[in-house]
């Protein structure tokens, strides 16, 4: 039993400050000299970020861009690409504005630039930090070759509500996994030298708590305790800051009643005073203007609130540009506040080397040589295959043999435009192979593939139009659904196996794509039922940007492979896995519920005063439902392989430790199957007694290991006091002496267990 008095090891305001706090006297001197020459209007102009007209992600489009550049009224442009276009805009800035201050150019490079990788939720499913960093590195190489130097990524919002469409753009539900990925993405984008012409400045987003929107509805309010905020939702942002992220983007939602864009506690107290961040903060698309609808005041009022909160660049809305001078004259903002914001924008440009060479990213040869290369496409194919999660494989239906005839049926089978997934704004959709085309290219003449639409994506044509925006169109067949199905059955009648390509279109997830029904749409489910009734082996290739509710599918379909949206090389990667060239190794980064009524459902929940007994389905006056169990359909960390892995018992180097000690936990893992394969060995901890309620399990480590068939290996994890710390109710970062449970296993539910003690 532990003592109530806590053993404080560090506190929130005393955490070590990363490279963010390092000063550069040369940069300071240069920028001070430049600012001494600037008028107030030119300083405010640096705070204005406008669109370039390409890949616009909001409803407002900037106007008069050329004249504003010449007048020194634009600090940055986003959604403009190609060396020629960017050079032309940059020449206006450096040759025709009074002081020749260069522009920063950004874009939403989220999971690749032209070579697309799996959506971020799919990247997280690889649990492979080297591959995740490599995907960001390739994205940076390609984007900078096309003239860009700033990306609005990584998106590190924790989400435990799959109704929220932007769960697809993050790393899922877990704090530890998301924090690891956040750091790797920043390192991949920024490399070791931001002045190099192949590195991008990262922008961690959306600060903060955006993924906890009420009702899973995008842009909605967020409300949570500071305790949950510090322990569960803030760590991934801090991990990105500690990794050196150059910029931060404010979220749309409110925090403790104050929208993030105007939240001084968040932007100044937490971000700067507690974490030591010294970079630039940019709003999200029209974030300043939206403070008006939040009810904080008119445009002049909210623009002043945002600046005073610690926001430095205004995306698209131009509230800063049009009102800050008036607010300065009226004493509503200070010259110091404008100067501080201007300085941070100029510092970002300095760190990118733009003052030294404004055209360092405008190399036409690089654009030709470094985009969509064979090496990049091969890496995209590899990462896609490793992101796929095998959810079911009854009687080893998979892998398929490379012979005979395969019927590829479904609305996702022949739509190349949907393969990259949401937030692939720079994708060349017309040149992206469909699943059908990719499988044909990968298999050649070894397998005959027959194909049919089988069903419309959605019964409602208007709904389908909303679900296939931005060029992701899927053709509709307006004949009766039963007629289409019967025709598909005829096509499949001569096949040896049926592959059903079903699920979501790419734009059924992502921004402004919240859903209340997470089933496979009824039209597609009717098709799937008909395919099952043929008696032929059926493999469901599930396209999804979120956890879906697959209770019927799990009961009736023999094999289910969740492929998310795998990027440019999705089709070939699916063939690689279906036919056994690659053994699937993906693990879920988010829990799949049995039904929407269980949401939010996540593994790291806290216990209650009336917990359900282990193994029980229902107990009256306990925390449960009367119509469904508390269990998920597929737990966090879950994913099958064509092989199988046996776990031994956990061995600890010792049964207790002090703050200066470490414990090593070792477990033997053996590949007991017929295939070589990779397994993600996962370590979880539970603080049994504490001064505040604690989660029943928390991921604290994992290793992805390759084992040949029959091979066994001891896998070891080192546990230090850092792994035991949490923020208590005083927001002190502490580890409390007492007993801890330690779990190691193949997912969050299937684990071996032991116990150790942290001594006082």
C-alpha cells in the first residue's frame, strides 16, 4: 500500500526545456536591424498568411495577393506550389516590396506530397518509427523540390471518438504511441538543418484538444479537466515541441470556455512558459474570424484578443491586417505585442535560410528528379503493406494462391482517386492506380482478375456526392440495387475466391466528415451478404479512415483485411499482402467498438467504484450495459499475422526499484507459425493505488520484432521512474511509491502479467 504523501520528482513548470530555448545572437541582431527599418504596417503585413489558390482547404479565398505582396502586406502564402510559381511570387516580395522581405510558403503535406503514404492513422498502425520518420523525410524531399518550405503537419490530436472524421489524420487514441510518432514526424520533416533545401519546417497541430470535440462533430466545443488534459491529451504536442517543431497551429475549439485562438493560458502560459517553445504560432483557416461566431466580439476585438493571447500569424482571415493598426492607435494592443509577433515570423524565415537565399527552394531540376521516384514509390508500397491490419483470418483463407481466378467486387475496387485517402491535397489523382489496376500490375498474368462495381457506395446520391468531394468521384449505377448485385454474382460465378473492396470512400473521413453511423453502408452490406451466400471464400478488403462497427462482418466474413487508405501504391501493396509476399504486421492504433453506443471506447479507461468483474458480461449495479458487453470488437493494439506468436512468462530483473534504479522486464516470444513475420510486442503498466484515479492500463513501450518461423527470442524492456510519472491534481509531475502491475502481450487485451514495487 502506498503512502498518500507524494514523492515529487519534477513539476509542470519545471520540465527541461528543449532546443527551443536556444538563442542565436546572429539571428537576433539581423532581425533587430531589419525591424528597425520596418513601419508598423509592414510589421503587421508579416502576420498575414494568405492562400495561393491551389488545394484550398476552406471556404475563403484570398484576393489581391500580388498587390499586397508588393505593399509588404503578406508574410506567407500557402497552397501554392511549383518552383516557377513560387519563384514568381518570391520575386515580387524581394524585388518589388520596399524592404525585400521573403515569403514563407506552406502546404498541408500530411502523409506525403506527390508520393502518398498511408493516412496518418494507417501510418500509426505500422508501429514502426523508422518507417514513419522515413515517410516524413520523403515528403519533405518532394515538397521542397516543388518550392515549399513549411508543412502544416504533424497532426497529433488524440481522438477516442471515431465519429470525428479527423481521427484519420492523427495517430489514434493513445498518448504514448502518438507522442512517439509526433517526434518522429518532426524529425523526418526538419532533419538536422532547416536551412537545407530539402527540409520542411513542421507545424504541430491542432493546439489543443481538437480531437475531443463533443459528439464527435468537427469544430465543436471541447470540455475536460486539467488532470485529463495534462496526462492524456497534451503530451503529444509537447513531444513534437521537444523534438524541435518550428511552428504550432491553434485549434478551432474552445478550452475551458476560451477558444484556442484567443486562449492566452494555452498559447502563453502552457506553450511558452511551461514548455519553453520559442517559435511562431499560426491560426487555422480563418481561426481569428471565427472567434466572432464563438461570441467573443467583432473582428477588431477578436483580432486583438488573438494577438495578445500569443498568436502571431493570421491564416486567410486578414483580421490582423485590417484591424491591428486601429487597435494600436486606440491602445487595445501594444507595439511590443506587434513587434513580438513580427519577430517570430521573421525568425521562422531566417531559420529556413530565406534571407540568405530566397530562391533556395526554386530548383526546376530538383522538381523533375526528386518527385515520384522509383525509390519513393517502392517505399510507399512497403509502408502501405505494413500498415494493413489483418482483423480476421478464419481457417487461413489468407494468403491466397497466385493461381486461378479472383473476383474483385465493390465500389472501392476501381477508383484510383480514392486510394491516397483524405488530406492528400497534392496527389495526382488521375495518375494513381486503382486497386484493380494495382493488383493487375503486381500479379501480371499469374492470376485472372474479373471485376464488377457490385453496389453503389451509398444508396443516397446526395450523400455519395458529399462523400466523394475534391475529385474522389465514384461512378453510380442507377439501376435497382438487386439488379447490380445479381450482375456482380454472375461475374463472380466462375471465380475461385471473391475479394470484396468495401467500406468508406476517402472523403467519408477527414475534415468536416463526421459520421453518426459507422457501419459499412447498407448498399455495400447487402452486396457482401450476397457474396457470402455464394459459398465461395470471401475476403473483405476494408477501406476506412476510422474505426468502424463490424460486428456482422466479424461474425460472417471469413477474412477481413483493413487497408485504411494506403497511398499511391495501395493496389500493389494489397496484392502483396493478399497473396503472401508480405506477412501483415499492422496493429490497431484505435479501438474498434461493437457499436456506436459504446463510444468513447478506449483501452486506457479508468476503473470505477463499481467495476465489472473480470470475465463477466453483465452484473446488476455494476458499470455495464444491458444490451451489449463492455468489450470492444477489436482492442487497441490488435492485429493478426499469417503466422502465430507464443508468449512466455514475464521475468523481472528485480521485484522493486527506487527512483535511481531501473527494472528490466524480459519475455520470450516465439514464432510458432508457418511464415516468417513481424510482431509488435507491447508493454503496459498500471499504477494500482495512487492519489488520483489512474487508467487500468497505459502503453509505456513496444518493440516491433522480426522472427523467422520457429524462431524464439527474449524481448527486454527497461522501466525507469520516468515511466511511472503522471500529473497529479496539483499538476505536479510525480511518481508515487507503491505497487505497479506490468503487462506484456500482443495487444492491450491479450497480455501476460506481473507486479513490482516503487520504493519510497
